[in-house]
């Protein structure tokens, strides 16, 4: 599999994860109970061994390919969109680390259920700076993913007709 195709596959898995996670968060517009009900489905999908391997494998491979792309360059002159996508992508791991430790690692290592009420309390009441960090992570990860989707689809023959959609 080529590097470009690997980047596309791993990026698609990550973007699908992000989309399902955000859809679960969107249930919070209905109620906290709706969000928790969605969380059960989200966890059933992503905390099984196959999906966990696909997600974390994609995360590591996608990040590694970004570092490889930087290493391969002879200079750092690049289009603005590529610079933006690269910088946003490099911001994701450090912003994600706290969330990962507070949810997945706490669950795996200590059996702590990462309920939305507890997570929201920790993010916005106990340490509001972590809440701001999460909002930044959401905006950065979504923008990075949307740029990736746009620039991979623009190469398709049919895309100009449907670009506005």
C-alpha cells in the first residue's frame, strides 16, 4: 500500500472515530441521559479489540507518516492549506494526551467509568483550563480532518460538480 493510500485509510478511520464521538456529544443537546445512552453504543463500537487496534494503530501510523513527510521535505515551503493541516495535526497529540489519560487509561488501568457527567465536571468545574483545551482539540481535530477530506476528494473527477454539497 502506498504512503498516500495509507495516510488516507488511517485518516479516514480517525475521521470516522471523530464523527461518531461528536455525534455522541451532540446527543447532549437533547439531554445528559441521551448522551450517556449514545455513549454505550459509541463504546461498544470503539472499545472492542478490533476497533481499538484500528483506532490506535491509525493514530500512530498517521502521526508517523506526518513526521515522515516533514523529514522527506527538502524545504518547508508549502501551500498555506498544507501548512495549516500539518500544524493542526501536530497539535493534536499533546492536546489529546490529557483526555486520553483521563478517560481511556483511567478506564483500562483503574476501572474508572468515564461518564459524561464526571468528565464534564472535571473539565469545566475542577480545572476549566482542561475544558478550554478540549474545545481547542475539537476545533483543531475537526478542521484538520476536513482539510484532509477536502484535499483527498478534490482529486476525484466527480468532485467539482458536488463540491458545494
